[in-house]
């Protein structure tokens, strides 16, 4: 059993480097440290997974592949932290297996989920500021894709690392409790961060309209 002290003293950068050199101890330590993410994600999608009768072992296998993908592809120079990046990688695998089992029901889990982020008290979404054609995926239209990328670029500049983490997770459908669990925050901290994000998004969109 790995102690809490050992986990606190581990350096993720060194462990990832060792993992990429096929060090099994590093892999096991990273998995033990972040395995709680898999539990959160399985609970998040349990309704879909139960309805589709997906084998539990296959599900765990897909989560493990997503976890490995996250460790292999993580780039410390980018904006996302390891925990956020790994979470999104595992979630991508879960979406993939749901899509595999039932493509029609998968419509509720579109890849452009992030555009559903509500940024004001009028329930306005990021999608509203980019496209007038809500029947199509905005990311599949080149002109709208450019607007989307500019908006995300502005957000990355304006938001702090923690704010962008909360935005990324919330924009991908995670609720307050799930985000608090993933980032080791309190729900109140998540709520306060979200409010700051909403204010910054409104300022960015107002500036673009001026």
C-alpha cells in the first residue's frame, strides 16, 4: 500500500519521464495517484453505460487506455494540468465506447460540448456568440472554427491556470462536485472560480462586439 506521504513527495514530471521509459513502478504510482478520476468519470456516465449494457471489464480497459494516452501525450508546456488532461483523455475514451455501442444515442455527447458553456445569468452559451445556425456543429464550419479558435485563444490569455482548468472541465459537462473532486477543491471554490470565468468571458465578448 502506498502511503499518503509517498504520494505527496512524488514528482509527476519525473514519474512521467520514467513511465515513458517503461518503468512499471512509475506507471503504478501514477495510476494509484490518479485512479480516482476513473471512478468519477464512470459515475458521470453510468446512466449511458448501464442502458447500453457495456461490460464492466471492457469499460475499465478503455479507461486505462485513456489514462495511458494522457500520460504519453501530456505536455507540461501547454495550459492544462496533468489531472485535467488525463481526465479529458479518459473521457474521450468513454465517449468513444458509447459511440461504438450506440451511435444514435451518442448525439447527447457531441464533441463540440464545450460550446454549451453558459457564461451569463441569461443562460447565454458560447455557441450563441459564434453561430446563428444551431442545427449544425460549429466546429465543422471553417469560418466559425476560426471564431471559436480566437475565442479560446483569448480565454487562455485572460484566464488563470486554475480558471482555465475549471472552464475546461465545466465546458465538458462536469458539475461542481465532480470538478471539486477532480481538482481537489471545495464546491465553493469551484463556484467562485466559475463566477470569475463568467465575468472574463463577458468582457471578452463585449470587447469583440465593440
